[in-house]
C-alpha cells in the first residue's frame, strides 16, 4: 500500500509498504478513501519533536472495515466506522469515567495517511454508522476522529455553556472546532482569536460572535475590554506554546475555566500567578471516544459540518505539499485522497 512516511524534519515521502495485517484477535483493518494531516503532525515536521526513525504518519480515520480479528464482535467488514487517535477498551474503570485516552490498555494508532490501517482494540475504539454515509459527509466524520472531538473536549473542559462567554486561543482546526462546540453547547458569546481572514470567516460561520486579532498581553487586554474587565468564563487553549497558555490563563476571569488541548511544548506555569488567579485548568489528550456517539449523530443528521475545516484536498502522493501548506499556514487542514 501507499503511505506517507516522515523520515526527518521537513521530509515527508509517500512509499510502498506492506499492507497491515491482523496481529491480535482484537484488531481490525480499515480501508481508507480519505485521510488528513493534523496540526500535531507539524511538531516533528518542524523538528520540535524528535523522530526515532522513519515514521508512518497519520492518526485520524473514518472509513470502511475491511477485516476483523476473531475476537471482534461490535463491528464487521463493510461497515463505515470512526475511531480515535488512541485505541481503548471502552470497559476499564478509566474509560467508564470518560477518559478513554488514558485507558489502562490504550494504544496509539498510526499510519492513517495511507490506503489501509490497523486499529487495535477495535470493539472499544470503533463506532459504526447505521449505514454507509454519502460521500459529502465523510470529511465531517473524519474530523470527528480528532479535531472535532478534541475541540469538543476543550469546550467541555472549559465548561462552555448557556450564559457563558468563551474565548478561543488558536485558529487552527481544533480551535475552530472548539468554536463550533461552544456554540452547540449553548455559549452566549464566543470570541475567536485570529489574525487570518479565512479562518475568521469560518470561525464566524461556526458561531463566533467576536474576533480578536491581538496576541499575548495585548490579546489578554482586549479580551478583558470585551468582558467588562473580568475576562471570559471559559477559555479554550488549542495551540500548546508558552505564549498561548499564558494568553489563555490571562484571558480567564477568577473562577473561570481553561480547557487546554494543544500538545504542550516547553510550557512552564508561574506558580504564584496561577495560585492567585483562581483559574481552573483541565485538559490533555482528548477522550474522543467518549464524545463520538453524539458527534456522529450530529454529523449524520447534518446538524453540524466540521468537514469545512478541510480547505485543501490533495492526492496522497502529494502529501509533502500538504505538509508544506499547513506549515506555512496556507491551509487550515489538508484532506488527502489515497
């Protein structure tokens, strides 16, 4: 099969590799007609995260089951399924508490930027749609496997809801899906922090009521100006840098909540400032599987269309061009067709 492989920072190649096989009886093999590049893939691409050797890329997936192991009972070949970037058993005590991405048996998935992929713990990880969806819905279901589920978790962690003002730090696909989630959860006011016109337009389409272009301390000041000097009730942090985290905490009113889902890199929190802020922090790798039943229903019934975050579509063999486009912020999120 063809699969995108990162061999070094800035170096992505599409190679022929053996098709994945069933290894454990709990595995499933998925055939992919659409896949995508994630913002978190840019960390190793930029050299921030170390590669331990050539790495098949991709952890977002939604498509047809090709084969299942002997122990798999909840999905079958021919079904359209969505799964998360962490495989989970969906039965352990941590999963039952809603934190599938910390499942005691969790496994990472990889190689989704290809034609086929192996999914471990298929019964707990995969959720099937009632029927194979029409092609125009596939980008939305693909978004549900990571960026929508992650943005949704960020909004839930930030306790976005009726009567709340929500600020969103980060205008990538996760931040934009956080805007969409905050609107669906009933937030009264949603402030998207963005300097990019195309992303601002999509943020407004997803439910943003205000746009703030300033960053850092200037961004914090602007948020407070818009909220009577208090700050937002709920803030979504969807970047993962020192500046974005401090911007998020600074934009939150005392007693407010920050939902952080940007993969943190070299973030250090000032203890005394955090102590006196009275700000709640909650986040981490999103337990996407927890939210999939509701998200898939909303997408299938066409109440939401998170697939709009894909603003560039390319053949899989042009994956390197897709990485460059996202690295240079010429694309929000790239869809790849194997």
